[in-house]
C-alpha cells in the first residue's frame, strides 16, 4: 500500500488526535492573536456604549450548557460592561436549563462593581412558552413573571420601579435595549420577529457562530443594531471593551482548529484525486 | 366529525383573535387572554412530554430493548432532578420544616449551594458542553474523509468555506490581510442574498399556511388519523 493510500484510509482517531493537539497547544502556551472587530460587532459595542447610567436593559439569556463555551464569554463581557456603566439589568431565559447559567454569570460579575440584587439587577428565571412569552413580555412582565428566580414578588424589587421617567418597569418598552444572547430556538430570530418590530425596541444579539449567517439579513435591514457571532464575536467585544477573557484566549485555539480543518480538506482531496489518478479505488 | 371540525374551528377562532388584535385595539385584551392560555397549554405540554419520556423508557427497560441500561440512567436522572428541583420545594413549602440538609447539601430549591445546583454545575454542564465540543472532532474527520470537490458546486462550496473559515479567525489576517475583506464580501453579498431569499420564501409559505388555517382549509396539522 502506497503512502497516499495509507493516508486516505487513515483511522479517524488520528484525526481526532491532531485536532486535540491543534486546539490544546494555544491554550497551554497562552497564545494570543490580535482580533479585528467586524462592523456587526462594532454595532453591538456602540449600542451598549450609548446607554447612560441608570438606564435599564432587558437581557434575554437563551442558551443552555451546550452553548456555554461559545456564549458564556459573551454574556460575562456584556454583564461586565453594563455593570461598569451602571446600567440596570432585567434578565430571564426561555431555555429550561438556562437559568443557572445566567445566575452564575450574575454572581461572577456583580460583586466586581458592588452591584446589589433587586436594585441593580434582577433575575426573573425561566418561563416555558417561547414566542408567546416574548409577546406577553411586551405587554406585561408581571403577568409572565409574578415572582423572580428566588420566588420574590417583582413588586418588592426596587429595580422594577425604576423605569423610564420613574415609571414602574412592566413591559419591554419600559427598558432601553433588548440584549439577546442565544444559541437557537427560541432565540434571536424569534425575538426579532415577535418583539423588535412589534414593540419597536432596539435590539442587539450575540449568537452561536453557526447561527450568525442566518441573522445577517436582520443586521442589514436594521432590525438588529449589532451582532456578535460565536467565540470570534465574543473576542471582538472583549477587545473593544479592553477586557480580554475566554473569548480572546479561545480564538487562538479556534484559529488553529480552523486552519487544521482546512489543511485536512486539502489533504483529503489531494490523496483522493492522486489515488484515483493512479487507478486505485477507495480502500 | 368532532375530531376534525372542532380542532379546525378552534384553530380558526384563535387565529382570528391573533390577527384581530393587530388591527383593532379593542380586540387586544382578548388576544392577550388567548396568548396567556397558550403559555399555560405549552407549560402543560412539558408535563405531557415528561410523562411520554417516562413511558417510552419504562417500556424499553421492561422489554429489555437495545441499550435499555441507558434508559435506567435517564429515568434515575430525571427522577432525582425532578425530586430536588420541584417536588421537595413544594413539600417543604407545605410543611414549613426549616432547612432540609444532608451533610453540607441543602436539599431544597435550585439556587446556589443546593444539591440541585451542584448536580447541574458538576454533572450536567460538563457533560452537555462535552457533547457539543465533540462536534469539532467529527467535523474535522468528515472534512478529511467526505468533503470531495468532484463537481463545480462542491468546488465553489469548498473555496467559500475555506475563505470564511480562515477569514473569521485572527490567523487569517496574519496569512493575508485581504482574506477578512473577502470573507466580509462573501458573508454580506452572496450569503446574505441566498439567506434573504430563503427567509422571504419561508415567510411567504408561512403566510399562505396561516391564511389556510384562518379559512379552515388547512388540515395537515390534525395529523393523518
């Protein structure tokens, strides 16, 4: 058997090993690469920068542990920046396993800026109902979430009484911006379709890399004011707010992983066509 | 008759409520009521879903079907998490028995420091993230073994994929600073045009189906029975 034949019939565990080395190496040696901000990521950044101290945002954290590696860096960076700017946050999730992730992110970022639960941020928890819940939130948050994640009635939380012009916060329009971090359904697409246009609430999104191309039309149409796509988006945002975290660290690993996959595509095709040319059928 | 006509009539009425609230402000409270009903029905659907999972897996175990041992694991996991997250807090609230602890573990509730929280963070999170992470290895294997540029379409796909994959990471700019610009062009022009066409097509299909439901013509959602 020739070398090219042996390569073509390579056991896939060798490929797994190559990928493991390619992804681990940058993390072990702490390799860092400069990150270029895309126009979509810049839009995301600028919309958060426009917020003033005391403004309230609605944070829809729609992902579960499957999306943690990609979206946690994004969520943490967003929370960090919002707390730093003294923006108040009302957060919730439409994913059954999403609440503890939002809770952990709050617990990681709030103490850095001495933020107090109920005054500076609120965690409403999870509600089943997908698009119906989105529309209901546009009409009355209290109808959907009478109590928060801890079972505390919303009326007893000071933040829920500090909306625009001192009004209580009872619908999405009482907040300044909808920030959605999502990995699938229900997520960005549904928020755009059910809430963005219907309630005319500015919206930005951070999503999984695989979903980002689907949301590009919404960015171009202005329905999304900014978009972070996957770990690359997280890294771009971390660079812009000068808070390098797992996004920037992970980009080196992702860079080498992408290059490895490209090399595998090229190598796979080269040996395939070489062997066909030599008249060798696939092993 | 009741099995077909009543569901069709219900779908029509609910559909018209939803349309009505867009055009007539006086219809909004009724529309809101219907949406609240939908939230309750969806939540009830979750209970039915869980009951179905239990039924299917119990059958699998009782018949000793292939991989029945995994079904036992699933049922135990489901039972433990449901007990800790739902049943115990309700029972606890009913009897007001103070904190329920076994050693350092708080058995009641889902917040920080509870047993539910520990199982979630130390079992479910790593397992779920690992499953998602494994995709990278299978994509690499598939890229090497199956991605062949035998046709013009496949070649175009491969070239676009390679440019975008390299251009979306910082290393691309190091290789050649034109790659990110080329990536942006692919994402903002051909990709966007194709995606928009799909979105518009799907939206038109959705409108047509919606109209058929509103007029009582659409029957596919009833199933084949």
